[in-house]
C-alpha cells in the first residue's frame, strides 16, 4: 500500500513538473536561439519535450503552410480516388465478362437439356434398333457356328475313315 501511495505521489509531482520543465526549457532555448548558440543537443531535447524553438511564425505564414498541407492532402486523396475508380472499372469489366460467360453457359445448358429430353423421349426407337442389330449379329453368329459344326463333323468323319482304312484300327 505504501508503494502505491509513493508511486501516486511521484506521478503527481512529475506530472506537475513536466509543464514547468517545458516552459523553462522553451524560454531557455529561445534565448540560446536568439544568441545563435542553439545546437544539436538542444534540438534533441526540444524534440523530446515537444517544444518548437525559433522565430514565431505569423498567422499568415501558418495559414499558408496549412493550406499547402491541405492541398497536398487533397491531391493524395484525389489520386487515391482515381486509383479506386480504376479498380472499380476493372472489376465491372470482369463482372461483365463473367456475366457473358454465364449467359453462354446457360444457353449451352439449355441446349443440352433439350437434347437430353429429346433423347429421353425416343428410347423405344433406339432400343428397337439396338435389339435388331443384336438379332442380326446373333443370326450371323449362329450361321457361322453351324458352318463350323458341319465342317468339324465332315473333317472328323474323313479322319476316322482314313485312320480305319490305312491303319486298320
């Protein structure tokens, strides 16, 4: 508890002393500046204490500097706005291209759907044609099988006759 009280007292003293130190340092640095003895060390301390040392600027001079700063800031904002607008135009162009692609793909999809529906309506005709072609192939295969069978019977009969006649089995 004592440490907290001491910390509060020290903070209060330093908080009260800081404006006094700034005021004293400003008057001292202004005198040194007027004499021409204002050096790098003094500049560093002034910067640390956030003190402006030098000639007091007139109202017109400060107003002119502020207008220059505002003009520069306005130019930066204008440039950023132009960049942003350019990005928006690019995005709009890419969105338009994507919309066109979606439309083309939608038309293709509709075309394919209609083709599939028309194919779905005619499975009976397709099935009949398929069955007819398979029946023709089966007839050809059956004829071939019969021809091979007849040829095999004749050949085996001929071999049997030759074996019995020449070998006497």
